[in-house]
């Protein structure tokens, strides 16, 4: 790893529990990735259990014509009476016929792991036969939690990024959708002028799936510092995957992408910029600073920009200051959120988290420790693979002002007078960068504002204790 | 003259006929031209009434005009008296025939001479009062008529019932969910151990009106209908009344506590606190809903409320106090009772609008862009045009306000029904919330509100492209907020940078 | 009147009752006329009572942006404290500003009659002042019933039809919308060819407001016989009102247009073709035959056409044959419908009708008598200005299979086991001509089919008798 | 493998968990990988449940796979037994973990040794049975378990109650409107003078299951859940059961008459005819609605029905027999019970479709173009795309099937609710009927269904113009019917004349 700065020794307390906790299945990632990659089709190879999950808990199968489906394994598939290759060919041919995507992503599940279905072996043959790239991602619950599903897909896709920039300019232009957008409608000389706004630096590719407006936003923030992004993994279209050459710098935008980071470093020989994640004004500034510092670009006006954003957040910060928060652990965004909320003046009791890659999250963990020090609060405990039952006992004792939790526990906690916020909302909301910092607090303060609105009702517990 | 595309309250004679035809065995004679008798159509079609509407028109045509209508009106009254033997015949003109300035009192006196039943003229000025006021007046008039008649004969029964008892005043045909509200109120009174002495005018016999004073108190669920009668009964017979509409958990509790007070003042000994606690926490799901995650997502959303006084006031209080929703505008078309509306709602909402002009309300809604509307059928149509969901909470009535399934607005089951209405209005179920958190990817099905007319500002192509990425259902709002921001700062071009600056500044 | 055929003496029995009956107000006509005449605006000058009627009973004010409104008279208007001219000018100026119609139709009501508002006096002055034609129609309930409202409007509009064909061909073409439609896309020589499909005959103008598809349909039927329609009153646009010159032939399509007929004869010196109305295959054939005979055009294939339509109706005719029907009286279509249903084999007990112009309906009455004779049934009684209470007693006694009645009585009759059909549906449905004959029976048979469907339920009375 | 975009019934473990978590003080242990535990989310969010769902996952991860799961599963069972003292712990794998072919029976026996409560393994094949079948089996298994246990100890109570009594079997958490149906059934039984002995599994204690035989009969409102238990009770304890779903006035009457028969056969003496008559004519508005003018307008309209066996069969019968609507297609996704479905509905509808493939149903609907659909959430979405209104009558469940206001499908209030559903689905209130009779003049707001892909036929400009005059909501149908007519007669051009000929011929 390329860490430019000497680490502060964190005095964080790490624990690990039983892992009897609730979180969404990693196959969830199809819900946002199929939207992000507009020419893709996702095929989840699993059981009725997987399909019913996508349909219900994610509530998304009801929408018109999603570009994903289940390859539902039936008794014959499990007992290996049927030939996996033929079955998958039949389904993929149908998908090609009906939708003709640029790529089919196979999402392996626990079941394909257990029956040892050789997806990696089958894919190249079938790809050659039907003429559509097939990317295989083992987004199974045996090895991964919720958001890590995206990590498995991006790690797999990293291997498909072109190795050399094509010389054809037109094609290159098409390849880089964002750049095109930013230059849209400008004449060639104007583009050259725009190019000159950038500093000279090594190529930089960012990884992590973000909604398009957030991509534009972060791209603009870096552009303000003269940093040009050479590509995003994933891009809006599979056919626009960024060129990645040996020695390129890469930086992640999300804490759950450690496998993708590793793949980019080991397989594509990229240099990883280890930075806190661009969540909250503090995180965004640190992320930009770190990138600039590694690329040798001097920053300007970042401190003022951060200060101005904090000013805009003041009304919400006033609401959370002095309040306490407990993360039950769900989406691996917990450390970044805890760090931002600590900076806002909250006290963090516990950071439950499904999985902790201390190397990939090192800069964020250091930043958390530093923030706690600066804010004069005690270091929270980080509980990996938490035990929900034990956590509920601790919550009962601690009576935090806010619990950030999965969907299964929110209503029962509310009925007991404990305010909650769904962790999953942070996964889907636009929370990255300076501009969106307010949206994070919009979510965090909602239960607190609700409590204010309803405080005269005379009740907040709805079960007999 | 007033250019009118729509009206909220009907003409006076509709109010009079609602009262007359609610009573049992009362017939109304309308003295009016052909075509003014559509009350019968409304009652028959909207209430899906199995019986013939007891209203007959004594038709005024060119010949009658020429000859004078006295003979015809009297003939028709006497004839109906013979045909159907009603206890009472109520004569009413309409806006039209009231201009003729005939001595209808005299017609009635003449007709009375040859009738077995009673005959009265509904005493209402058809150009000064609307349907609601006329109904209130006619009900008071009939109550007074029979109590005075009874007083003369010494037959008014003033002996209080042994157990606490109530008269429910104001349940009427063609009232907004009156039938279901009445069933819920009967259940509530039974739960409270209160006997029902009378319900008027719904299915009541006018002959029984002299038993009204037997009740311990009068209960007026709707401010628009019954207050005049209650005040008369208070003045003449010292009967206290409760006029708190039991709509929403908070107001229902307040209403029940007021009832307890009234009963205990008369020597009763009731304590309803345990009942209120149990109903609020266990029977009604509204209190729990307000704490649940579904409701949390409504926190701070903007709503507009418009309706009659009773429903607009109660609904605003529910939205604000019980659900944490921001009512940016509350309004009523009951101009004649404006002071009460203002007094009740001033602490609860940003703006108050008192108006009978639907165009004014429509414009206010378009400007405020609330997430939901709670109004009348008219606001529902405004909402449809603007792509804003609307829950209907008040008359003018419509076939959809006469559901066959049980849908009260009052009492504890009412709180459940209202919760569904609010929840479904705001989010159309979980669906829309999911759409929102998933970034509105199902944009094909989302109602898009047309972006307002071309502005004077220049959007760069990048900014325009960015705007188009915003989900349809909030795009208009983002556009307007951005333009407002740009105008205030004298930018004449909207770039990506301006868009983000606007977002950072106003949370657009 | 121009009656080519000697009348059969009808043995019909006419009665007149008290007129205590329910029907819609004649101002109802705005509901269909504003749609028919696309560049019009209707202003109903009346009270809250009138406005609430339009809003509720007609259920139409809820729709988006109708091109009609109320001029609601307030206390000041009634007591003549306000100046009618100024008030109307204020409103019409607003209408002009907001909608800019080609014509404003003032619908006078009972109230304007009673307060003797001088609409006919005010209109020409205001018309000159604001520059928009103002047509005044006294569609009041003192003089007229339901559908007669249209009669008052058309009679008034008849006076506005141009007296001479303009020489400018282009303008003429625009004037005749239907003709244009029929020739749409054809070249000039083709049009000439089309013209030659027509026989030579005197100009013919039809009157009565019908939905556009029905207009096209009747136009085509006459074209088949070589008869060319020179115009319709009303046309689709006020600016396309037909030219009416002295001596033109005119024919009505509806039985309630006696005033319009009279106006055309007396004021415009037209010759009225008195025919049965084109309702049912029998009526449509008789109507065409009569027109052709008066215009001196020989018909061909009409008998076969009628027979073929009857064949198509057979399944519905089987359902009604032998059943009895009672018309309470509502829309003045009663005689035509009774005649058609008699021909279908029904027995007609009573024809209630708001108003009977025996001269204008003569051909239809004769045809009814003839039909009764031919079908071997007794002549029904025609009750003008019926008394609903008395009718209900007779219905109780007669127990007809079907009662055609206004909306106020349908549900109570149904609750007593008497099948009903709303008369108002015949006003709004497309019932004219050969093609639509089935639609008439679709409506008539619906309650009978309903009875068939529900016959096993074991109940048909829902009130204790 | 099956390419699936949607499924109607969930996997087996959902059925097992619905039963386990419906009982009081029963805990389930799911032996499954992370992420398979979304049952807890569904229960918490859809039912807005205030309590924690009593289901704990014993997580299978890579380590567990390597070491074997026995120790972890047993530890988790014993731990939960200690933490919550449940009467019963039910162990279930999911589709995934069931492939491991571990000896779970042995895990359970081992865990039982160290547990105070009972421990059982839900005995279900996860690849052969779906949610509905698994729920039926698990309920029967638990009933059998406790009756056998009681039989061994001699504690099964077989003494019949003094008065007629019933066990209502099959009310479960996450059931389609089960909570409201249950309330309505309790009311119905009370009205019939029948005591409720037990309701299972909803909030029942497993310890009380040995009192089941005290009831005079068992009542199975839903065919999908409870029949196996009822059959066991009949076989072992000679208890009769009634399995007629009381949905709609006709079937409710038939159900009540069957109950009377069962009671009278056991020496009771009940006659419910007067009750049925009163409820049908006065309490339910459904019978009256079927005669009313509003319903007349629905006569012969085309509908498609699709759902589980219980609701699809009952709904089809209601539409056909009680409302005179033409059900052109009725279907079910309960393939395993196909024979019963066909037997029940063959006399009532034109076509029957048995399928679990939502694409097949969607295509059938698109082809048949009914005026309304009564189906599941999936059909509702199909309807949305096609512009055809859809009333939801069956699971899969959705937040909208857990309304807070009272909305049963069963019993007499159920008949009212269903009437509203039908009326609103067909006409969206009076509005659309008015639109139709007024010639659809408000075309701006009418949902237009896109006309099908370009045809091989040539429409003249006049015919095209004429077609455009047809209101949007029937235009597609007119176009298709006209083209069908033209094709059959080998016309390659559609003129005005052809259009009218088509209309005369097929009533297009």
C-alpha cells in the first residue's frame, strides 16, 4: 500500500462476537449495480430463498422490467442430474434473445458454493459460445456480508478493464462518459483549454459504484484541485470500463471494497491511495488531500470549503451534538459514519460491523481515532461479527439516543422508546462528498426531529416493559 | 356575479332537504321549477338508498308563474299528507322560487288546516346561507318546533335517564362518512357506558324530539351541523353539550375527558383514563404508527389541508401533532366560521387560507408543492394534475365517500382509517419510499410533474443533463430551487457548479 | 310542413298529468354541447342551485378545465343593486382573456326569467364591445325539460348560420368539416369523382348535436344513397356553422328539437322533412327513405341493409321479445325508443314524456301506431307531464319487466325487484343509425342480462314489502 | 434451472417460520448462511410488529462449513432455551443448508438433552414444497407433536365443551389479511353462539394444543393452511371439520349452513337461516349492491382472476354469481392443488390457467384485455403497464395488505370490503362510468393503453381519424377488433366502411 503519511497508533478497541446478527445477503448488490451499469444483465444463480429475498426484502422485483433475474436451482440441479453448462446456456441464450446485454454478470450464491458449481470454469466457454462477456462474482453469504457483494463484482470486473488505451481518439472519447459530459457542447479548442485546467499528474482511477450525480460531484471536486480522473470502476456502461495500466493510481470511495483494492494492486499492479472515505466534510477533505498529496498536486481552498460546508450543516449539527449513537452493524459504512458523527459532536457507544479489513480501512480508522482525540471523547468499541442478542442487552443498558440498525430491529426498538435509523438507507442515499453531507445528517436527524415533533404526545413506549 | 367553476358548499335548500329526509316519516315539498329536484338523484345514487326519497317537487312552470303558485303548493302538501301520512311536511323554496317573494308562511298555514300531520316552512334565506348553515338552521327549527309544541301540551319529558345518556346531534343523510361515524360513535358511547337517548336527525322520529331533554348531555361531532340545536337546548333546558370532534387519538381523548367532566358535574362518577390508555396503545394503531419507521419517513414532509372546519382542523392537528408532518397551509371554505378556524389552527400551521374560490386553493397548492394534500374532491383533481397525491377528508360528497366497507373518520377505528389514508397518500405504500431510496430507478412509472414554463435563466447543457438525472418526482422542485438561488445571486447561467452551490445552500 | 306521405290516423291515447315528475334541468345540455362545439364557451347565468346541479348530478365539473362556467347570481344581482350589463361584461372579459372562445353561449335559467334579466337586449351590445359573438339561449326549467335545453341553443344558433355561401372555395372547404374529412388526402380529381357519387338534389342541412362518430356514420349512410349533406347544425366549430339559404331542406335527428325546426322554417324559410327519427334499424331506414323521397332520390338496398342489421341484433332481440317496458319520461326520446322496442317484440305499457309536440313528432307517432298494428300489440298510452307518484302506483300494479326512468327512481325500483335502465344513458350513448342499433339494445338488455346472471341468488327484493 | 423474475409462493422455510413465530413463546432457530434471515425483516416491516421476531439464525459461514455445524447449532439452541425460556424451539434449515445433508434430527436430540423446552426439527423437503405447503406441514407437525406427547402423559382433554365450540385453524403471521379476517370470524362465531375453543397458530400456546379435541369441530378458513392438521384431528380424534371459506354472501351462507349441520349432528339444535337472511339483506350491502344500478353497469364486463386457491376460487364465484361479471380467465399458482381448483371453477369461467410463471399470466391478461383484474401484486403491476385496474386479492403479501384500518375479506363485513374493491377496480368510482357515458371527454386524464405494434394492415386516413375519436381507454380494443375482422375477410385496407362493418359484425 502506498501510504504517504505515518499512521497514528489507534487506541481503538476491537472485539469479535458470535456472528449471530442480521444483515442483508450480499446478492443485494444487483439492486444498484444493474442500474449503474446500464448495458448489463445480472443473473443470480441460487435457490427460491435467494429469489424471494430479492423480491421481498429489497422490494425491487415488482418494478417494470428489471435487468436481472434468478436462475432458480431446482431439485435436478442440486442433485446434479442436470448439466450445469447446458442449463446455464439455455438461460443465457434466452437472456441474449430477450435483452441482448453487453455483459452478463453471474452472481454465485451460497448454494453454488455448497454444490461446488464450477461457474469460473463454465463462464469462459459459454462466453465464447454465445459471444457475450460473462463476469462471475461469488457474492455468497458464506464469505461476505451485504455491501461486500459489490466488492466481489467489482473485483471480478477489474480483470476485464482494458490494459492499454486504444489509440483511436473517438473511441477513447466514448470510453470516458464523464469527461464527455463535462465537455459537452464545447468546441475542440475549449476542450484543450479545459484540459489545461488540470495539473500534470499520474493517471488516477476511482473504484466504487456511486449514483451518477455523485460521480459528477466528486469529479468536479477533484477538478477544482486540478486532478483529473481517468476513469471509474464501474463506468455507466460495461463497454466503457476504464483503461487500467500498470502503475496507475487507484482510490476507493467506499470502505467495503477491500477485495477490489487487492485485485487492482496484485493483478493490475496499481498503486492504492489509502485515504479516509469521502463521507462527511471532514472525510471528503481528507480524501481529496490524500489523493492530491500522493499525486503531488497542491491543494487550495480546501479548508475554507470544508468550513463553509460545516456552516451549512450547523442547524443539523446542533440537533445531534451531545447525543449518543450505537451502530449495530450492517453495511460496513459504520466506521466512516461514526467518524463523521463524532466530528459532529455525537458520542459513539459501539461500532458493530460485519467485517473489518484493518489494512484497507487503516486511514479511516486512524482518522476516527484522531477525531475522537480531537473531540475529547472516548474511543468507541468496534465489534466485528456482532451478536445481535448481546447488542440488544447493551442497548437496553446504555439507552443511546440513536441506534443505526438493520430493518429487522428498527420497529421493536422504536416500540421500546429507542430511536433508530435504518442502516440500509445510508447504502442507498447519496452521502459522498461535500454537497451531500447534509443528506447524511438529514437521515440521522430524522428520528430526532420526529421526537421533537411528537414530544407532547405523552408516550414513546408502545410495549409494556 | 361570480364566475364559478366549482363550489364547495351547496345551496341552502340542499341543507334543508338533508335534514328533512333524514328524519323518519317526514316529507319535504320543494316549491321549485323543473330540474331543481336533483337532491333526489344525489340521495338515490350516492347513498345507494333503497327507498324513494321523501321529497316531492311542486313544479313551478310558466303557467304557475302566471296564476300564482299558492293553490298548487297547498294542493301538493295536502295531497302528500293524505298519500303518505307523514308526521311532518317541510316546505322549502329554492334560490329560484325564493325570489318570487310569495307569502309561503301563509301557504303553510292554509295547508295545515287540511293536513293531519304538521306542516312547516323551512326558515332560511337562500342567498345568505349555504347548505351547511341551512342544515344547521333547519335542524334547530324542527327541534324547537316540537319542543315548543310539547311545552304547550306539557308533554316534554325532562326527567333525566337513570344512567348517563347522550343525544348525538348532526348525523344526516348525504353527510361525509356520517353513517360509519355514527356506528363508531354508538360503539364508543357503549364502551363508555353511556346510553344513547336520541340520534338526530338520522332515522329519528320527530314525535320523539320532546324526549331530547332526558339525556345528560348533547354531543355535536361536527361543528357545521347541530350547534344551533345544542345551543337552543342549553338555553331552554339547561343541557350541556360537548362539541369536540373525536378525530385522531389526541382529540378523541380530549373529547372523552370532556364527556367525563360533563357527566361527573351532574353527579356521575366516571373515570375513562384507563379506557383511553388502552384504546390509544392497543386498539388504535395510530399511536404506534406515529413511532414506527414508516411514519418516521414522513417526518417534516409538507402537506396542505383544506376542507370544512371540522375536518380541516382535526386533520391538521393529527398531521402536525400525531405524525410530525409540516402543514404548510391549512384552509377552510367555511368563511362564516372563520374566527374559530383561525383560533384553532394558528399554533399548528404556517399559513391559513379562508376561501370559497377553488382557483385560489389550486394556485396555493401549485406554489407550495406539498408532498401530499388532504382536501376535497376538488383538491384531489388539482393534485392529479400536479402529480401530488391527495387524501379526501371533507365534503362536497362524492360516490367514493359512500364506501360499503366500514370507513369511519371518528373514534378509535377512525384513527386507524386516517392513518391508512395518510400513509397511502404520502407514499402510495412502501413502494414510493423504496423508489426514493433506490434512487427512483423505476422512472417509467413515476408521475412526472411538468417542469414549469420556460424560465429566463440559461441552463448549460451539462446542468440540464444533470437535472435530467434527478428523479422525475422531485425534478421540478430542484429546478425551481436552483433558479431561485441563481436569481437571488444574479447568475444568468446555471452551470453544474451553480446547481451544487444551490443544493448546499438551500438543500435543494 | 312538408309531408310527402298521407298520415295514418294514429289511435294513440294521449294523457296529461300533474307534471310532478323528476327530470334533469335543461341547462344540462352544456355538458354535451361544449364538447361538440370545440371553440365555444358556455356561461350559465343562474344561482348556486344551478351550479350545484351541474357539479353533482351531471358529475362533470370535476373534469379538467371544462369550457363552461357559472355566472353565479348573488344577492346584489337579484335585488338589482348591480348592473347586469357591467357584471356580464366583467365575466365575459375574463372568459375572453382566459380562454378566448369563438363564441360565448349564455344559458339563461329560471332565475334570469323571474328577475327578467334582459339577456337578449344586453348580448348584442356586449358582443359589439368585446368582439366575440354571444348567443343567448333560454334553457330554463319554467318552459323546458332536460334535452330541450339543446333545442333552445340550436334554435338560437340557427339565426347565426350564414345566409349565403361565400364564394371563396378555400373558406367554404374549411366551413364544411365533415366533407373535408371524407375527402381527406384525396386529390382534386378524386374529389370531383367523389362528388359524382352524389345524385343531384336540393341542398340538405341536418340539425341536432350528435357525437362526431355518429355524424360520420349518418353522413356515410346518406352518401350510400347518393344524398349529400350540406351541413350540420351544430358543426364541430362555431366558425363552421352551415350556410342556410331560403328553400334549403332541413331534417332533425332528435325528437326534442321542435323549436329549432320551427325557427328554421319560419325564420330561415327552410323546408322541414318530417320523418321518424334514425333510432333503431326501422327508424333509420324510415328516416333515410323519407329524406330520399323528399329529395327525389331513389333508394337502393335499404331493405337488405335493415334486414342485415336485424339479423345482427337477433341475440339481443331474443332477450327482449315478449317482455314489457314502461317509460316514466325524461328525455323526449321515449316515443322513438318505444317504437323501436315495439318492433323488437316488446310490449310498451306507458310512454311518459315531458313534452309532446305532436306536429314535429307526427311522423314518429304515425310510425309508432303503424308498428303497433304490425306487431299486433295494443297502442301504449302517452302520458305528457306525468305524475311520478301515480306512475309508481301503476308500475306496482303492472309489474313491467323493465322501467326506463330517471336517476332518482332507479335504485328504489330495483330494491323492489323492478328492473330499470337510466333514461339518461340513451341521451349520452351513441344510439343513432344502423350501426349503433346494437348499442341501444346493449343498454336495454343489460338489466335483463343481469337478472339472468343473478337468477340463482334467491333474492331480488331488498326492501320488506 | 428456471429463469425467474418473480415468484408467487416463498421458499419452504418461510412457511415454517410463519407457523413457529405465530405461536406464543415459541422460538425458531434457522440454520442458514448470513442473509437468509430476511423473514425477520418481513415480519417487522410488513406487520409493523412491536416485538422482536423470535427467530435466530445460527449462521453458517466458511468456517462452520469446514468444521461441521453440529456444535454451533446445538449451542445456539441451548443458549436460546436459556435466554428466553421458550416452550418450544423449532429448528429449520433453508434451501441452502438443507443441501448439506446433515443429520439435523440428531442435532435436535442432542440439544433436547440440555434444554428445558421442547425442541423439534421442522420436517419439510425444501425443494419439493413451497411456503404454503411447508406452513401446512409444520402446523400439522406441531399439533401432532403435542397431542402425541399429551397422549403419552394422558393429559389430552377430549371432553367436549358444554356449548358448541370451534377451533379456527390457519390464522398466521404474514398471512393475507389474516388479522382482520380473524377478528371477523370471531365476531361471526359469537353471533352464531359458538364458543371459540382455540385459534391456532396465532398467539396460541403450544401447551394448550392438547385441549384442541374439546371443540365440536374445526374450521379451516383457508384451504392452503390447516387442512393437514384438521385431517389429523379427524383421523385421531374423530373431529369433523368445515373447510368452506366464508367469502362472499353465497359462500358465507353455505359455510354457516355446513356449520349448523356439523353442530346438529352432534346433538346441537341450531338454525341459522334467520341470521343468514338478516345479515344478507341488512348487514351486508353486497346483496343489495348486486341489484343496484352501480352493479348493473358491470354486467357482462370481463375480468381475470388469479391468486392462491382460496382467494381465486372465492373471488371468481363472487364476480360471476353475485355480480354477473364475466370471468374470462381464472387461475392459481397452487399447482399442487390443481384438481380442486378445476373442480370448483369449471362451471364458472371460460378459461383456467394453472401456472407459477408470472410471464404466462401477464401474456394472458394482455391478450384477453379484461376490464379489470383481481390478482396479486404482480398482476397489479401488469395491470399498471396495460392500463387495466387491478384489485389485489391474494398473497404474495405486500405492505398494502397490512392496512391499519379494518379490512377483512371474510364474513359479512368482508362482503362489504370486497364490494368496494370490485366497484372501485372496475370504475374507479362513478367517475369512469360518467367518462364513458359522456363519451370520455376528459381524455387528458384517462390512462391510454398504447396501441399494439404496427400492423400489416393499411388504415386509410379517414379511418385513422375516426379511430382517434374513440376514447383512449377502448381505442386499442376497437383497433384490434377491426383488424381481426378485416383479416378474416382478407381486406388489406381499413376504410371507414370496414370499421363500421366490423362494429356491426363483432360489436367492436
